[in-house]
C-alpha cells in the first residue's frame, strides 16, 4: 500500500476554544470536532512554572514528561482525545499511513499561547493511546502551520539542478564567541556525500548586510543563519533583534523587520535560525519573533530553535534534516526525523529540552517544497523574454482588485466574482487572465487555462435582459450527442458533471449590457441553484468559477456576506480605474525587474535618458494612463505587438 497521510488540524480560536479539522488522504473532510482549551487554573500554573524552568535551561529529567503531558492535556480535552485515538488507530495501525498534526495559533491574537513550547507534547499514560512524543514519533508529523489563504506552490527545479545551501555565521568581535565548527563539519560532510544533488555555497562569516545580499543573489534554496539575538523595547513591546556585522567587525543590531526584508527579493525555500549557545537568555525568544516576521515574507518554511542548543546538537538536527530534504522527503517529515535524531542521543533522549528545540513554521500544504522537471529542455530566448515581459506587466496596477480577489481562497474552490469598470479600456479581460493565471495557477500549479475550455457568453448587442438567451448559450456549449440538455436543471447537472472532470470557468462578458440589474438576476436564477448541487456532489478538487465582466461600470450587487467562505456570496472587486495614477506608474518603472525588462529597452528605443522622460511619453501616448492604451504602448516601445501577445496570453 502506498503510504499517504491523514491530517488532524487543530486551530486555537480563543483563550478557551479549540476547533479540529480531520481529513483523509484524499483531502476529504471527515470531521470538525470542537474542544475546550484547558490552559487555565492549576494546569496553567503547572505549565507556566515548567516553561519558565525550561527557559532557564534548568529542566530536570522528570520535568520533561511532566511538561509534555500538561501541554497535551491543555490542547486535547476528552472529546478531542477520543477523536485523536480513533484517527491514530485508523491511520497508523490499520492502514499504515502517516498522521499529520498541524497546529494553528494566531500569534497576533494569542501571543502567550502561541509562545508555548508545544513541541514537548507527550500523550499521557492511560489515555487510550500509546505513549509517544508528538514531535518525534516516526508515524506522526507535528508542525506549526498558520492558516493561509493560499499555500505557496512547490519550487520548480530543473532536471539536474542541485539544491543550494547558504550558511551565514554572524560572529561580531564585540560579542561572545560562537561555537560553530561542529555544525560546519557536519554540513560539509553532508554536502560532499550528496554532491550529486547538493551545492554548498561559500560560507559567509563576514555577515554584513551587503555580503548577505550578495549571497542571496545566488538563489539558495536553504538559508542557515547562526548568530546572536536579543530583545529590545520598541513602541511599547519587545522586538527581536539580530546581530549582523558592521564594517568595523562589531555588532550591527537590526530588528526583525530589517532582517526579514533582506529575504524579500531573493526568497529561499527554507530559513533556519539558530541562536548561539552562550550569551543572553532572550536570544532564542528574539529568534522566534524574527522567524514569525520571516514567515510573513512568503518564505515557505522557517525553523527556529526555541531553546539554545550546543553546536553538536544543532549539527545532528540539521544533518538529518537537510539529508532528508535532499532525498525529497516532505519538509515537516524531515524536521520530525531531525528532532528524533536528537532524541536518540544517549545522554539527551527525553531528559532535556534539546529534542523540542527545533520549531517548524510551515506554509506549504503537504510539506512538498520542490518539484523537478522531467526534461532539461529550456524555452527559446524569445519565449523566455516574452514570459519575463508578461510577468512584469502583471505587476502593474490592480493591487486593490488582487487583494479582494484573494477572498476566493476562503471558499471551497467554488466562487463567483464581478469585474467592473467604466470602460472596456480599463482592462477587464486582462485583469481576469492575470488573476486566474497568476493567483490560481501559480499557487496551485493547476494550469487551469490549459485544463478547461472556458464557457464564454457575451451579452453586448442585446437590447433587453433575457435569461432565456443565457440558458440557450449554456445549453449549446455543454450539450453532447449523448446528453441533450433540455431544461435549466439539466444544464446545472451538466455543469456539475463537467466540474467533476475538469475546471469549469464561465465568463459572462458585458453582463450589464442588457440592464443594470441583470447580474443580480443571474446570481438568483443560475448561481444560487448551482452551488448547492456542487457542494453535495463528490468533491473534485477542480475550480468552478463564475466571472461577470461589466464594461460600463453599471453593475450593482449587494455587499459581500460576512461569511467569506460562503460560495454563494460573490466577490465584488473594487471598480477599475479609468487611468493609472502617474505616481503608481512611476513606482512601477523604478522597480528592479521593470527597469531591466521594460524601462531600459524603452529608453534605448525612444532615445530618452531619464525615467521621467519615459513616464511622460507613456502618459502622452496612453491618454494619461488608460490601461489598455498603456499596455499597447509598452509593447510598442519594447518591440512587441500587443495584438500578438493578447492572442497568446488571453486564454479566458
């Protein structure tokens, strides 16, 4: 039997409420149990006392299981424990599957609970389960996975591309010395052993911001940082700071925002933050704060040591962790195996804090970080140039619409949305393709526009609203010789059947041409009967999208329901601007990618020396920034034909 995994996701909603979400290996929702968070009263006092002892690195051997069982009891009340026991029996014993335990705690809303060392959790004796430690058990995978609107897609590797590891040692001369040689020996040994699939980049010990930036420009997949941390007061709260190197070799203390911004342009897949062993006790707390900020930079995985460990222990963890990643093991399973490697050290075992120190914060859905191309073939230079040009154009304008569109990730892959603007020159169809091909296809690697034939109905030219016309057009595009679709209910059933085989995208163009109230009629007569049929059908994993495009700025739909997850409620995107503001266009031209892809070719063709000169030219030729006119002129100055590119890019 192929080993898959069941998932038990545990979300701490409030100070006293927990909600579970149990899914089978196919992703089907099995159960949504609720429980009570028991972090209160005598149990809280016990946990807080043991946590304080752990922070001072003074846990006795007997304290470790006591803390682990107390944390477990706080999170799993009797009903949740019953559900966990049943799931463990089904997944691990009966089916030999893995059991993923994902912990979701909103750090901003519940900072004290999020800061607890949940990696210590141990199933108590007499709980109707085998006694085991959640963060090291071989058949269990424990991680902290904050809820994300959309998980990042796997990083694509070329067929023979090596995984690149960057190591930074920040050891300022005016701070205590850092022991890191054992760590470097282990990493070097691992890299040599895996030389066919791993490349160790030159190790940076002069850790100035410039040197770190130069290292990140080599696009490492793993970024491992060892250094000093501290907590510093800022705006009424303690903020994590990390010591880099100043030009004189002394400490250059930077806060979590500055450090995370270093990783903004060149994003590794995994960031490991390791506080040095000696020095201030607040170092690991500081690194935990930095880890949270780094995760917000769309880094898929961050690992921070929540307790100080010596470099031998750190070396044991990262050697096993990186080795498993190079073997293409899911990242959360690799971290679990790394923690287990620590627990197997005879003088450590479960007698110290060491095994619970590596804390995994993960954004990827199933732990899969990489996918490898099956061929080494690369597109021709002309095709790569067009792709870079398109990707750069996609970053221009529509930020408000993009942010609102992301509400669709709260829905079960079933959603309707409205794109509206005062003129078709606002780029409604361009925005539609940008949203679907960028946000959906990139984030799910779904290639929706390649897997479906969109159903497109255009209402322009109609003199009056007619639902009958709409149903006739749907019938024509769905009907087959073996399946005549006579009535609206037959058509709806036909859409459900199509959705179970492929993505379904229905584009209603110029939806307000028949009348201002027509979009609301479509929702009432078509969408509201369709959604219940989709929700009761067998989940397909495909998208069903209804896109209404208004080219006159007339559509009037009610405000979206407070329940973002309700697929019946349409997502009404903010109205498109008739003209892109000059300041927005200037900022876009100044961006590094835009300068290389568009600004420099435009300056060369137009014989203009300054950014403002190019900006003034573009505004003049596009009627002060009308989106479609601007896109046409940008193509012209970069030696492309907008009509040719539309044919390639406008798949919807």
